[in-house]
């Protein structure tokens, strides 16, 4: 009787943990399968420019060009004033 009880105490936790072990193994398998796709997605995202990024960069360039033009105009106006004096 004591041996049966001993075997039962060893067998029950093993049966109870099968689902946990299977879930852990499946989780690792899914992570291994997803990893290359995630890496590829990051690489594509890094190498490509979205429309939003392109618009933001175009706006930034336009503002810098406008500032440069305004600065040159002010410099030319100042030089013209200095020449008149």
C-alpha cells in the first residue's frame, strides 16, 4: 500500500504539470519562429521611409530653406543700408 501511495504522489504532479510544460515548449517554439520575421520587420522599417517621415523631412527642409533665404535677404538689406551710409 505504501508503495502505491509513493508512486501515486510521483505520478500526480507529473500528470498535472504536462500542460505547463507543453505550454512552455509551445511558447518557446513560437518565439523561435517569430524571431526572424521580427528582425526582418525591423530591418525593413529601418531601411525604408514612410510617407509620414518623408512629409516631415520635406517640411523640415522647406523651413530650413526659408530660414536661409530670409537670413540672406536680411544680410543683403543690411549690406545695402551700410553702402548707403
